[in-house]
C-alpha cells in the first residue's frame, strides 16, 4: 500500500477505493500537515479519515491543469461511516396522539393530504402529530390537551413548520402553500 520510491522520506499511497496516485504522489509533508499522518499504521489512519483524504486528493488533482478535451474525474462522495450521537428525547403520550387523531382526523391540517386515500388502506391513519408549542421549549413535563395543543400534519408540512431551525405556525405554512398554488 505504501512504499519507499524516491528519497528516504517519500511515500506513494495508492488506495483502491480512491484514485491511482502513482503518477503524482501526495507527499508525506502534505499528509502530516492535513492528517497528522505518520507512515507507521498509515492504512488504518487513512481508512478512518477517508473524507479528508478524498478532499486532499481532489485539491491535488485540481492543481494539475487539464489539457483541452480532458474531463476531470467526478468527486468522490464517501458515506457510511458511523458516529455516536447523544440527543434529548421527549416522551409523548400515545393516548394524547390517539385522541388528537380521533377528534382532528388523520388528514393533514395544512395541505389536507390523507395517506390512506392516496397510498391505500395500508397507510390509513398515518400522520404526524405536531405540538403547537415544542416540548423542547416547555422544559419539563406538562399536561397536554390533545385538542388545543396538537395538530395532525403530514411529514412534508411538519418539516416545513420546523425548517431552518425556526417554528412556523400552521397558518404560516398554509399561507406559504396557498401563495405557491397561485404563483
């Protein structure tokens, strides 16, 4: 995978899931600067930092001039690595959800989408339940009123309500939707 090819401190790395760099190696100084790279254990370290190595390779290739008619290779998109995430999860009352659905129905209160009508009986009753006041703002347990505090909304409208880290009202999203219908 890596081997001495030039002077005593030059390494060439060819990793099958990247590009063949044998014609234009990225030297140890660049790897040390960008990855804190040391030749010992290089493969394990590179595997752990695929995304950064991809950026280094793309920058290096961009520095090489292409001849007329040559096509640059497409970018490499590295996915699938894992990371540990810690989040707060707020308990929701299934009884309140069921009561909201029973009273308000399972069609979206914004766009009127009814999953059962559009996608068939398997999806009848599927809908998100939106808290008009986010649980994260309440800061603790509270008694929810399923009729006053909750609304049935489809996943798309629910995403628009919370898009960009701000909270839009049901009415705001209805107006956005109405403007788009008439645009």
